[in-house]
């Protein structure tokens, strides 16, 4: 895996090849390894190492980017030539900011590189899978899933003196347990593999597969739901690209004409905070700007947006200035050039007051009639301004009555507004680092929500 010195050496060589006004090099990549299992057997074990070098050049406001994964001298020279050739035929961009100088120190974050994760090899992954399979066989179930580890680097260098570098490890376990007519699921991800417990994950997935056996059909309608963190994550993930300055300027955000308004319940406060101990990722954005903590929602009120540098300048000159909270570059931009601008990617829900926090079991105990949802899938946006989503429940959906889990039920399709959902949250758990399938990892709670709209029963 490339070190900081090796990455800077690549930049130095590229800089010598370039005749551009400005040159920027983004280096990313590393090692990854994955063990995949199905039908109670390991059927795939793969490992890969790859690094990509992306070069951006600027000629008098014209900019473009070219990328290679070959690091020899000739390949680096060719990628510079490609970037320069593409830059010269672009239209000048009057809003293009100069490259970041990098005088501002990066945000301090906890270490996200762990030797214990890096050192996990195929035998250790196989041992973990063996324990998962053992639980499946004990419960007369069939299991499938993955156990993966990786280490990667991310570096950004430019001709104005910017030097940014981040290294991180990652580990992930995903487990599905299958019965004849039921299933259960659990997933976890962490930079530190010691935070993953394959046995505990497998036991929960197996229990849900057993409890949801012989599912009954429940009539569609509006129900109180207990959403586990993975289900919450995959729903709310559809709204965070709207918390971007450029999305508002382009009028493609559900927050248009709503900034400063009460949209959600008093118990909903959301931050973007790369420094949170349960978060991951680099402390700088695609422009090399340090990521700053931003309060997106405070007690249900849409308070602030995130900004790349060019977007902040546009917003200050727009008629929206003064109506959208504090406007400043926040370190949430993507690599230039792009048409997206920025987005919050380190989302953290604030915990409820300690006395108000509820576990999932306590949420169930306080529910007269409702549905417990493990996870959701195949989620799509139906209507963007009210953030109406459709999708289906999966891998552990249960009927709750008189404070107890009664039995597994056939899965539902739902049509649900996120704006409405977050205004009807009756209870929150302590937020945890959660992983789903439809969105990026976040720090989110489980939620008890009233009047969740299930529109039809699925065939399984």
C-alpha cells in the first residue's frame, strides 16, 4: 500500500510533466480481501490491491481530470497529457476557484487505521465464517453472507502547496439466515475488526429467522413501527444530498423554501461530524478543505447546509443569502470538476436525553399494536419534495401486540414521506454505527414511529 512519502513522490513526478497553470493529484486505493459464503459453505475468497492516480489540470479557468492505475513513468506522463488535452478544450468556468493552498490544518479525528484489521487473513475470516455456519447448522438454517477487510489511503496534493493524506482500515460482516419460509439478517462495519462479533451477529440473524417462520398475512394500512437502526439509515439516507448548498441553488432539494422551518419533531437533531468516534472517513474533502462539524437539523428545524468553496460564493451572492443559515465552505465538496457540489457524508443523529432513550425491547413493550422492521430494501424515491419513498421490508418483519412480539408476518411494500416520518417519532434509542444496503454508514438510532404507511403485502 502506498505511503504518504510514496504518494508525494508520485505527485512530484507528475508536477514536472505538467505545463498547466495549476495541477492537482488525487491518489486513492489500497488492499481488500473478502470471504463469501452461501449454502453453509465458503465459495469465494478473493484479495486485491490497486491504486488510482487522478490528475486535474487548469489552464486559464479551463479544467479537466484524467485517471490511471499504472504508476510507471510513461503512464504518469500520459495521464498528465490526457488531463491537459481535455482541459484545453473545455469552456472556461468563471466560478472555478483556485486550488486550495492547504494552510488550514485538517480536522482532528480519532485514528481509523488498526493493525488488528490489516492483519486479518483468510484463515481468520474462515474461522469467523465457521462459527456463523455452526450456528446455522445448529438451528437447521442455511446461511449466506460476507466477511471482508480492507485498508486504503487517500491523498490530495497540488501545485499550491496542499498536502493531505489519510489512511484507514475497514471490516464488515453481513449475515443472512434462511429457513424454509423465513429469513433473518444482521450486518456490521467498523474500522476496527475487534468491534465485530460474528457469533453475536449470527445469533440475532438466526433468532429472527426462527421467529419469522410460518409468516402470517397482516392487512396493509398505517401502523406504529419499530425501525431498527439499519432500517432508519436506509430511509433517511435519501435526504442528505438535499442538505447541500448547490442542491438548494439548483432547486432540486426538498429544503427549498423550508430552511429555518420546523419540518420534524423536537426530538430530531442531526449533525454532520467527521470527528465523531463512531464515524469513519477522511478529515478533508475533495478540494482538500478540512471537514467542519455542521448542525443540519436542530430540534426539528432545518438549520444549515454544507458547502464546497464555489457553492458558498454563489450562495453569498444569491437572493437566498441570509435565509439559509451560516454560509461558509464547510469541507464537504467532491473532487472537481463535478455537477453535484457537496454533501454531508458523516451523519450523526443526536442522542435523546438519557431518561428518554429507549431500547428496541422497550419500544416493543410500549406498543399496543404495530410492526417491527429489521431492514428495508429496493427503496426508490417517488416524490422528491415531500421525500416520499417506496420499498419493501425484508429479513425479519414481525407483528407486535399488547407489548409483545407475536409472530412473523409477510413483508410489506410501503409508501412513506420522510418529512412526515421524522415528525412522528415517538421514541429513539441511543444512536449506534449502523450499516444497511441502500445508503452509507451513519450513526443513527432505532425509532418508534406512528402512522407508517404500508400499502400492500408482498408475495413472500
